[in-house]
């Protein structure tokens, strides 16, 4: 069966912490940031690995401004359902460019995107961890 490659992209703004968990088999490298940023790439100067109030384990990623973080080329089987589970905590919204946080799995060459809504303090609790899940089935071609 042909494998499809996905890009996991996380776009964040303002003061946000998050960790990612996938059950039962985790396809992400270093999902809880226990090995700092190993396995993750992205852009934006405001990303730090924080030990302050992680949802689970010792670390979380903290963003204090616009940032994108991603894991690229995760091999998946077309036609198989996957669930991307993640934990997010929004501490504050500030600045003129605040747009919220959005989690997405993107098929190779941007042929299809499976994304969450934008999470903000208007639709999620401030200062509390919340869990969300994106279910998706990659294309068969």
C-alpha cells in the first residue's frame, strides 16, 4: 500500500503552552518536548521549552509571540483513520496580531489539510489545559 507523508504544523501567537499526545501508537518524534526541540523545526524567535506547569511530563513548548512549529514527513497509510490528540493552555492574548492557535496535519504538497479551529480566550478557558482531537483519513491517491 502506498504511504502518504504528512506535515504536522502548529501555528501559534501570544502566550501559549502546548504538548502533543497520540494514542495508542505515537507517530510523532518527541511529542512532549522531553528532549527539548529534537524532532521539531519551525520559525519565530519566541519559542522556548518550559518546565513551568507542563500538562504531563517535565516540559512543554511555550510561545510568547508569533511562531510556527512543525514535524515534517510522517509516514501514514492512505485510507487509515488517524487521531491527533493535543493539549493546549492559553495564558493570555496580547498584541495587534493575535489570531489564536491552530493545529493541522497537512498532506504532502499541501494537497489536503486537516486542521483544528483557531483557539482563543473567546472560545477556550484561560490558564487551563484543554484537550482536543483531530480525526482524519489521508487520501488513497
